[in-house]
């Protein structure tokens, strides 16, 4: 089944956004609980402070005895306690609006350990059955005001990330559509070129048989073959970029494959007087796609000859380890600078001197090689210095 990478990225973005929202909600809940605990601690301290301040005042009687013999806080002292509470609330920066009452602990449903409940026994031992209770109608508003900055920051951050996710996904979709249109265009262009190029090649071959001395026919044949090869590379790259594209890997002897590539390039090697040394064990086998690996070697050798300002000298070697086989192609060409090595494997990228490209091409050769090696689950290393040549190492896994 073909996977839509854009859809996968969009789904991952949505899931990431949902996870972030859940984390933010959980963080806000924990922050609310923490502020609520701090609020309760302040209330408890404020009540203790009010009772302590009232106890330190004059020795005027703080309680009176009711008809049933129980002692209760006097009305005057109850008003004093209310004023002390208001002062303590202001001291601890608590809401100024609160409800205050004195109740009998045996008749009150309030938990004695509650931070909003305080015994008056510390005020006067005779008031051991009296409890001071307090409540805050504006407590939710107070907590909301304390959380205001954090909530605003969280919402702003979420909105920013949401906008970023939407923008990225829309951009990816636009890029996908552009890429698909470009791929369709190059496929159509390549197929449209193949038919006339084939006809030109056939016609030039037949004319060349009749008139072998005509140099113009030889040029037509040579250039048509070169253009056909460029078109084939465009088609191969377009196919390999499809997610469901697979290669046909088989067990092959490496040395005969290299010799076959060199034989196919005999005319090119002969015309440039290129010297090629091959150091590969005769029994070395590799699990690879013979067609694409041959084309990759052809590209590397073609570049080694094309980008050389002296007699080309190329060395092809192979080394085997327990996990992989490394196939190396080393030349004495013009080399590639460090700054250009980062993008030589990208499509349509060519290294030249400013805007001048002496050797023409589409910049597809190394991109094709890189794609082939990636399909083999391997990778490419490049070692190159300007005017000292280049060394391309193809690392291919055994299995």
C-alpha cells in the first residue's frame, strides 16, 4: 500500500497538537490546585494571626456565659475578631470579602481540620466548644486572577503553535502539488522525447551505414544517444522517487559487472585515453540490482572522465567487511570543494565556475547514484579536494 507522507505528517502534527493541549490542560489543573493550596495556607495563617492579635489585647472579658451554662464569645469581642480578620486578610493579600461566623463545634458540619475553621480555645480556654468559620464567595475569582497570566500565555502559545502547524501543513500540501506537477511534467517530457530520439537514432544509423565518411551523421548519432541517456535518467529518477518503487536485488559477481560497464564505455575511454585500474577480487559477490548498480558505475566513470583536465586515471576498488561491501571509484579530476560537496547529490545541482559550466548536463548523474544506493539501504561517502581528484565510496549492505 502506498503511504502518503504528507498525510502522515499532517496526522502526526494533529496528534502532537492534541498531546500538547492535554499537557497544557494538565499543567493548568496542577497550577490551579497549587494556588488553591497556597490560598488555604494563607487563610489558616490569617485566622491564627487574628486570634493571636486579639488575645494580646486588654484583659477585658472575652466570653460570656449563656443560660445553659456554656461560654460563648462576647458580642464586642466578636466584632473585634472580625476587624482583626479583615486586617489579617489584607496582610496576606486575600480577598477582602468573606463570610464569618462563630458556631458550636458539636453542631457544625464543618471539618475541624479544615483551613477555614479555627478553634477559639486559644483565645480563651472557656471557649473550647466555640469554632470560628470563614468562607470566601470570591475564591474562584481570586484563583482565576492569579492564573490569568499563565492562562493567557498558554492560550497564546497554543494559538501560535496551532497557526504554525496549519501553515506548515498547508505549505507541505502546496509543495506536494508542485512536486507532483513537476514529476508529471518531466515524465511526459521524457516520454515525448523518447519517440523522436529513437527515430532519429534509427535514421542516423541507417544513413551512417550508407555514408560512413559523413562526419555530420556521426555527430547526430552520438548526440542523439547522449540525449537518450539523459532522458532515461530522468525517467529512472522519477520512478525511484515513488514510495512503492522496489529494486530487483540478486546475488551477482562484482568483477564481471564492472568489466561489463567498462566494455560498454570502451569508445569513450579510448577517445580520451583514460586509464582504468580495477582491483576487485574475482570471487567477490554482492547482493544488488545489477541494472541500477551498472548505471551508477557508468555515471561515476563518466564524471571522472568528463571533469578531468589531464589524462584521466581512474581506480576502482572493492573492500569487504562483515556487514557491508564498499565499492570505491577514485579519479584525478578537478575535484569538488568542501562547500559544494553538501549538495552534489541533489537533483539539477551542478558544480561549475560561477555561471560557466564547460561540461554540459542536467545535474542528474550523482542524484541518480545517490538514489540507487539509498534504495539498497546503503550510503555514499565523498572525499575530494580541488585539483586533486575525488573518491566516491558506495557502501552497500550484504543482506
